[in-house]
C-alpha cells in the first residue's frame, strides 16, 4: 500500500544531513505504486523531486512539493553470450552492493566504481565515474516512466547522451521521467583498468590481480581519502574537474609549473579540481559547522548542524577564489535545491 507522509523531514535522506522538509513524501516499491502516485489528482500539480540515495544533493531550503523515492528492488539476468552478460538492476538497488554482487560473480566492468554511494537508478544521471571508468561504458539500456502520462520508455546508450558527469536525464529529461531500472552489459572475460591515479600502487599489496583485488584496493583508497557520510555529512566530490583548452593550460603552466594536466582525446585537457582548491588554500578549512575535508579538497562537509545555505555559500567562495587565481570557473557537481 502506498503511504504518503506530510511535512516530512529529509535529514535522514540526504548525505549532507541537512534538516530540510518537504510538503509530501512517498516511497514507491514498484512501478504500480509510481503510477498510482502520478495519477493521483491531489498531487498532479505539485512540484516533484525524484530522490535516489540523496548522495548528490544539497537542500538550501524546504521543498514545497512531493518527494518521490523509487525503492524498486531486484536484479535479474536478461541474456548471456560467450563473452558478455546482460543484467537488469532495478532503481532502488544500492549501487555498491550491486558492484559487489557483480564482482563476486566475476562479471567485469564496474569494479572501478566501487564504494560510490547512491542507488542504481541515479548512477546514469550524472554518469558516475572513477579510476578511468564511467558507468556509460557498461550501460545497455535504461527503462523509465514518464511523470506526466505514465508512459514506459526505454533509452539505449546513445539516446542517453552521456558526457562527463552528464546525461539526458540531468537536463533535458530532468523532472520529466523516473528511472525504474538499468540494463548493464558486463564482461565474462574482464580486462582490467588499473593505471589511473594511485590504483596501481595500491594493488602492489596484493599477490594477484583480479576484480576482487581491484575492488578492495579502490575501497581502501576511498576510505583513506573520503569521509564516511554516516559520520560526517558530505556529498563526495562537490565540483567537477574542469576541462580547458591546451592553449590555456600552457599559459597556466608558465605561472604554476606544478599544475597537473591530463590530455583528453578531443584536444582539451583536464585539471583536477581538488588541486585547484587545495592550491587556493581551502583544504582543511573549518568554520563552525562547515568546512573542506582535510584529506580531499573536493569534499565540502557538514561538521554538525550546518544549514544548506552555509555550505552553498562556502562553495561559491571557493569558486570565486579559484577563478581569481587560475581564471577557471569550477562547476558544482552536486544538485542544489
């Protein structure tokens, strides 16, 4: 039975632990409940917010509308070939538990995305990525339901318009569809991507290279670098790594000789946002309840009872100082409400 709650606190449903409230709140455990809710005349004209794991969102105010949380569970094998397996995971599945399930079955492709918080249904929205892998690399299809007419639509990989931390669901279809499941194409004969960052170094601790050891190494790296949202409120990386022209990068090198530069296939270069923030003096910053994490400058944190606006204002100050020093405007990765 679909239960709709009023004046509902979202504190336990966002990783920043911001005590924002919404007018209505509903968990939907299957597609029929989503349809029931969307067809309910009482809520037709209410603003709607689709909430996954709450790990990439910052509430700066209460939400005057209905928050819909898809909690559809289930994992099933769609088909197999000699080299690949096609797996359907429903939107409410925990992302890291799904990664663990695939690794234990020796299905390769998402092991580098270990310990990224969130749900399967939100993973394609910002095209989550880590250690040289993006989720777009393994997505076959995405199944959705239209918020206005309850029509079921399937999008193939190309139709999703994936880009760096971006997809059709983040802009064009934002607030128009609810992702209900994702179909992944994984490898039964996996090849390993281990040459990104310090992953190779971490893997030297293990006697063999496998999906399992890659997952363990990445979990150890992330645990050492990133704060646990259960203990310190945060949303992981707050800013995107900026892409700039190679010409601009060459100019920056003249004044900042140690600036890290990573060439991209399109001729642009990537600059680590964490390095830019750290080199404007923000790493380890703390002011009452807000701050920048001491081990990773990309992570803004709520040390106590911070308000969303406090964190947002800190992010704006960081943007301003990075832009002033490096002439690079950082883009916020976190969804600001």
